[in-house]
C-alpha cells in the first residue's frame, strides 16, 4: 500500500495516513475482511515511526473502519450497523418498592454466568463482562509494568493506592469534568469493594436506604447483608423519579441514596444535568449522603454530563469508578473519590480489610494510562459496543413480540427490556439456557425481587451471536404469549 505524505502539511502525519486508508475503505478499494499492512511494514513504506502508524490505526478503529485480530493484524471492518430506533420507548410502572427484609439472587446470577464461560457456544446475555478482545499489547505492557515495580513487590504498599496511579486517575477524571486530587482518591479491589466500604460506613442495620428500581443487584445483596431496609424509587426515561424520591426522603429519613447516574445498570439510562442537580439539592436538603456508582464511565457513545460528585460542595457524594469494565475484570482495580472528613475513615477501613490493592494490578493499570493505550482501548470499545448495541436493537425489533419495549442506551454494556405481565420470565430463561442462551430474570434487579417482568441484556457480543441469541429468546417469548 502506497500512502503519499505531505511532510510540510499542517495536518499531522498520522491523520494523513488515517484519511488515505479511510478513503480507500469508503470507496470500496479496500473491502470488508481485507488485511491491512502490518504496523512495521507500513512504517517502513511511509518512512514514519511505528507509533505514528499505531496512532493512525487506533483512530481508524475508533471510527469503526478497521479492527484488530489477536496475533493476526488489522482488518477492514464490516459497514457500521445503523441504529434502527433513535429514541427509547421506556415508560415503566411508577411503583415504589418498600422492603424491610431483603433477599437477593446476586450470588446465583454471578455463578451461573461464570459457569457458562466453561461451556463453549453459550451466549451469555446475563453477565456484566466487557469485550475480551483488543488487548493484544497486554503481555508486553504487563512485563514492562512488573519490571518497573520489581522492588515494590517485596513490601506492603499504602492502603489508599500507589501515588503515581492516583495522579493518573485524577487527571483522567478532570478530563471528565470531576476536579479531584490524588489526596481524594482511594484505589480499591474493583468498585465492588468500594461499594461495600461505603455501604458499611454510611449505613447501620435497620437504616433506610434509597435505590433506583431496578438497580445493580450486587448493591442490593450488600445492603441485605448489612441489614438495611430498602426503598426502591422507580426509574423513568431520565432517571430516578424525583417527586417520589422527595416524598420518601421526607417520610423515611434514609441515610444513603445509591445511584448509577451514567449508563445505569441495568437500564442503560444516563441522567441529564438537570436531574443530577436536582437530586443533589434534595439530598443536601434532607441530609442524606449519595453513593454515585459510575462503573461504566468511558464507554459512552455520546458526551455525558459531569458526575454528580463534580457538583458536590459539601462532601455529600462518594464516587466509585473501576477499570473492570474497560480493561480486565480480573485485574480488580477500582477507585473511590472521597472528600472532607470521610476520607481518613475510609482509608483505615481499607487497611483493615485487605492492607492494599494488588501492587501488580496497580502497576499494569498505571502503565496502560501512562502509555496512551488506555485511551486507545476506550476508542476501540466505544466503536465495537456501538456496533453491538445497534445489532441488538435490530434483532429485538425483528424477533421480540410487539408488546415488549426497551431502552436505547448511549453507551455501557446493557439495555433493559420491559415485558408483558403475563410472561413466566424465569421459565423462559431456563428454556433459553437449554438452547445455549443465558439470560437473567429482571426481578433480580429489584428490591426483594418485587419488580415488573423484564430482562437485562448484555450487548457486548458479536452481531452474529446477538442475532442467534435474540432469535432464541424472541421465539420463546412469542410462544409463551401465544400459549
């Protein structure tokens, strides 16, 4: 491949390479499936540094025009799948769930998903795992990270996390609208540990806690073990119903509001700026802390508002983030933003819980951030997840019954399907599993499993897997309605 470059041009060389390859793809000269020159070969033919070619290929990946295959190189992608439904039809019942005794199926859901990974051919729509591709540089990055940290492996580290990593995370969060210093950050074993630390800090047995309904089932299980009483405020297309929220803030005096403000788990809803401002004002007015869980930050297809924590001037909000959904769940690296008087008690609790987060895991994440690979990883995920989301929306329209409605998330891993009341969802999920499709009854995401019929579907699969899995679920749903 010959790519003429204008060395005197004001346009960066990597963008010139991107533009040339983009034109070849869009004109049909390069067709889906065609292999591109290796990084080394293109660098030699154009007489540029290999990093310049890597940058050009990364931008093309972000544009959805090419993709990498582990050990094989870069290939031209199939044309972008259009979004068939631009707006959500999500309009669920607005019923508050007040639960004094919590149950929870989080353990069973997680174990089912983990077991499914050992059965080849199973399409797992129930999991919270991200794409497991696009990490071709992992071994090289890990070796470099461990080499740099070799001496530190023979000592305990500080409980709040390595300073270099906290500095890198703070710079990343500033770019997302959250001004934070390393002294406000605590590195955790995934956001799940942060969730547990925060709930056990703010909530005593018997205290009321407000959650979105539906919400992350892992949080419900932690609240159950803590002995909390839970109020599930129904979700709307823009987030938690704030009128109902204020009623229960006034009558029940809860200690904590738990919210997933951006790419909500399980619905995929991202709350607008006005909703975030009003939620914070209500919490401050009634003296209630907020736990903001943003596990899916960075996976957005469109710009999103700054976190609620960015508006916080009275240390009302504790913020959680993680690298599990964007890099590797097995790394178990997350973080908390805690300000004011709450910071030191959190650090002490972290120390008593596990001394510190894995030095090796922290070093690998730090190297990803320092080398620029993390930014490219996010671009890769955004491109592929957008394709997958659109593929799932198309499949839902084609295979699911007309009575079903669903959200159209602007990022993340999930969309939420609201189903007719008459459907036996648990039985349908069991039948789907016998056909190698794993889905979860949406009741797992409601306090005390009291919610309406629904499913949370993870769309981080190939379009072919999505087509097959949704066709199986759709037929089962239609058969149940007809029967």
